[in-house]
């Protein structure tokens, strides 16, 4: 049997082929595709028509990236799994703010999580800049790896990362805002106050926040909001929630509330509105009414299904504006311009979930 002969591989149509068919130079054909130069509409249509005849889809973006030394991609690194991250309206609003600024530059966004964003992953990621969303224990080595590559880094509420050279931080007044909530509770007469924090370390435990665990907290947002509460209530009780999730808030609240009334806190400060929903669920399960039996504060000021019929006392933060500021910082850094960090102030909202304690 004679061996089967394969058909010769057809050569890929190139931009030069299109330029020759259209009767223009290669550079003119390139400008016609990019829309970035002074090419008449008649010439552009002639180039596009020639491309259609030859079955040419356009310049290879990989080749363009090599020429420009850019990938056209900005990495967005979350400090938790995407499934968990996108249940948080703050993350969604912040990401929308970033995209609203960068989409005008035709920049693609690559979503990454802390599990995939280790130092090795950052050395290999084809990105022009990175935005670190929140403060994770792994973000410091990630930022270091990126800076060694010369990749600009913007952190959102990154705490100490903002002091690192080459990192621009977009921050909130977390400690002062938490103090505002604590002083509100103090004026109402509360003295037995507990805090449910965001995740505090890489273990992501939902557990009592002992002095030993406080001493090694690695999450700036949780640490700063706890600091603000401690300014008013130095002896408060604290539990950490493993993740910023309703279920973790419910489990922490059950541990704090399912005790004898004499030792039950009269108020709980949840470090996010999502955690506050968990507290509401735990209180309902135990037959406690908010705010008659328990005062509750949140943090963020976002729309959540579990709060549709409750007006939560909280701090409202400008999540979308944080994202836009991060996007502007990225755009400036990619243009080799200076970009400065920003600290946004939150706004106190007194809802109907706080009242004077009964005891």
C-alpha cells in the first residue's frame, strides 16, 4: 500500500498580502486595521475589503504585543475564591469601577485568586499591571515578585503594602470609621460589645480572636477596623470569620450569642454587611430580636438580599469610586506617569438595628 500523502499546508495570509491586494503599503494597512492613524475612509474600506477576500481576520495580537512590549492585560487578584468574592457586592462594585476606567484603553482584565497568585504564578503571568483586591497574607510576596519584574502594582486597602516602593494604595479610613460605629454604641449605653472580624490570617479560622491571634493578624482591613473598635471598647470580645460570608458570620454569632443572658453581648459590630446578615440569622434562630435584645452594626453600606427589610446601622463606603481610582492609577502608571494613593472617607448611616441596651 502506498503511503498517504497529506496536502501541502496552506500558508497563512499575512498583512503584507492584504496590503498588496489593496494597493497600499503594509504600514497603511496596519493603520487601517487599528484605526490609530490618518487613513481615509475610502482607503480603510479598500483594505478591509481585500482582507475579506483573502480570509484575513486581522493582525496577530501576539505579534503586536511583542512589538509593543505589552500584553494589554491587567491582572485583578482577589484574596479569596472567585465564587466567594463575587458574593460580596463591594467586590463587584469595585471591579466595575476598575473596568469603567480601563475599558476605554482596550485593556483586558485577567481575574486571579490568591491560590493561583503565588510568587511563581506572578513571575509567569503575562500582565502589564496588577490590582490587588483587599489584603491577603500572600499579597506581600506577590507584590515583591511583580516589582522585581517591573510590573506596576495598585493595592486596594492593602495596608502596609502602600508603604512598599512601587505600590500605590487605594484605602479607606477603616479605623476611624469603626471608631465612629463604636462611639455610636457607647452613646446608646452599650458596654458589653463583641466584634466579628473579617478573615485575619492564612488559616481563615472562624474562632475566638485571642490575644495571641491578634498579635499575628496579617489582614490590614480586619486589623484596622478592630483597632477602631478597641479605641472605645478596650475589653471587647472578638471572633474572626474565616471568610466574608453570611454563613461564617452566622457561625461566629451563634458562638457569641448562644450563652447565658448575663454574659451575652448587648451589641455586635460586624466588620461587613455580609457578616451582619449572618448575625441577624443567628439572632433569629435563638429567638433574639434586633435591636430589642441585640444591637447590630455592619460596614460597607451595600444592597444585600438578607437586608431587604432591615435598615442596618453601618458605614457606607464608596466602593465604585475606589475601583475608578485604582483604574486611574493603573492607567497613569502604564503611561509612565506619577500616581498617588488615595484615602476615602466612609459615611455613617444610622439605621434601625441599634438601640439602648435593655440591661
